[in-house]
C-alpha cells in the first residue's frame, strides 16, 4: 500500500510539473528583451494621432487650428499642404502619423539623440473591434518595426479616455491586448526584441485612473479583472502593470477623486505614474521644492507597498488654440506654462533624479496640441490673426531632443544631475 501511495504522489508531482511547463510554454511573450527593466531609462509618451485629410485639406484655415506648436517638417519624406501660410508666403505643411516614413524618422531621432524609447498611446475607443482600430494599428505596426530597427524601447499604454459612464468596461482592452499580442506580436517582434519589460515581464500601462473629470466610476469598470488578466493569464498575462494616476493620488485630493479604492488598485500594480502636467510652473516661487517633496513622499508610500515609481516631466504647456474649441468662454493664454528655452524641463528632470527617482516619463514626444512636444518644432509657424504658437525661443528645433538625450545619458551613467541646464555649445 505504501508503494502505491508513493507512485500516486510521484504521478501528482509529475502532472503538476507538466501542467506548469505547459503553462509557461503557452505564454506568447518573448523570453528575452533588450530592455528588461524600466529602471535607468527615460521614456516618452507617443500620441501618433495626426492624420492627413481624407475629405479635403488639412487645417484649411486658421480657424480650424487646434495645435499650439508647429513641427519642423524639413526632414520628413512625406508632408501635406495646409491652408495656412508662413511669413514668406510659402504653404505650411504637416506630416501624417500613418506614414511609415514619419514613424521611422521619429524613432531615428530617438536613436540619434539617445532617448530610450516611447509608450504608444492606445485610447479606449481604439480598442473596440468595430471602432477605428485600423489606422491606430497601422501606427503601432510601424512603430514596433521602427523600434526594432533602431533598437528603442517600446510599450503599450492604454488610455481610458473615451470610456463612458455606463454600458462600458475594460473588457475590450483585454480583447485588444490579445489582438496586439497575436496579430502584431508586440511582445515578440521580428528582429530585435525591444518591448519594455519591468521585473523581467512585459510592461503594460493603464492610464486615467482616479481623475475627477472622467465620467466612469473606477469601481465599476472591471479594473481589477483587467489587472488580474494582465498579470496572471497563462497565455497573454505574465505582465507588469503601470497605473497612470493624478498628481495627488497619495492624499486623494486636489486633482484626484477621494476614493480609497484607488489605493487598492495601485497596490495590485508594479509602478505608479502620476500625471504632473499643468501641476507645476516656473512662474511660481519654490516650485521645484514642492515638486521634489511630492516625489519623495510618493516614493516613500510606494516603498511601503513594494512598488516602483516614475515621475512625470514636461517641457511646458499651452492650449490656447485648442481651448478656443474646447472652452470658447474661457480661452487659455498661449504658453501658460512657459518653456524658458528648456530651463523648466531640465529643472524637473534634475529635481526628480536627485530626489531618488530611477526612471522618467516624458510628456510627450509628439504632442503639439497642448504644447508639450519634445520632437523638432519650429520658430517659423504659420502666420495667423487668431492662432498663436509656442516657439523654440530662438533655439535649434532639436533643443528638447538634445536635453532629453542628455538626461538619459546622465541617468545611465549614474552621474550627478546638475541643477543648471547644460549648454550644448560648451564641452561638458
């Protein structure tokens, strides 16, 4: 009888091991990547939402402009005419994010300036199979090819913007992640494997949790189920999760809903990413002290629950032209958070790293609608009696790419971040 019992025990162990091995082998993610951790990296958000006009001219007149910065398009292979003119009378032209050459150029810049990579924004309404998935999937496909080509880190960031208060939950994100893993092979690219991992697992971001201006209740949209799926599903899971939350998530006040459930969700994740755009400005005294204190307190909270933390940095902010449509009774000033030629941007990066942060999230790579872009923009925007544009303060169009790359270089080296912005014309 004892022998039979031993055989049964051995059989159970063998069956358990076989099932475990089978479960591991069923996972569709690459076993290795060039980027196994977010630590030590400077990553930016990438919108990729600019499209050539399909029913007429792009930006046919100045009253249609929703951009607060104008890109420097001199290096793009393909550009499209607008109804706007430069001061010399030439037609102002724009790019399309759906062109493969556009995305390739952007990742080429990342490589050239030493920027580690980007999070690809994936908005909620793009996750629906019957929604406008095709164009965004084209951008994603081109981005993952370019990331592999230039060996830049890349990851998916699901933005809950667009999710309605009733009748919708995060189920479509689960199905979309399966689609991206199966069809686009996002976590197992052809060529160089560059999907961003953290703690040795593919990193997926869920952004937009806890903001009071969102119509949905975070307790009713299946966030726990989504997080559990991403972390534990035997085929599509095994991921790390980063949660994008308001600046004052820790105290549950100011720009954050006062719902303690947010903390329960955060504790189920791996990284906390607070959105700090518009929350700090160089126009107020001791802002970097306030920024530093917020980061340190956040990091202490995260340490208590064994979580990682990434602060958000941005070069500035402007949405004068956009606000003319969004808030016609409350049009915002142009350059409300001034760039100061990069000084404000560098102060944030320096302050965050010297406060103990080991990674950065830059908002954003290509966001010209709200004037937060770090890619090449121009001091020669179209002329207009209505639209106003934030320029480069007389500096080269690549000023913010260069500053971002410089920060990434210092972070990789573990070097001390000087509080003073580096001078690119002086040997460092």
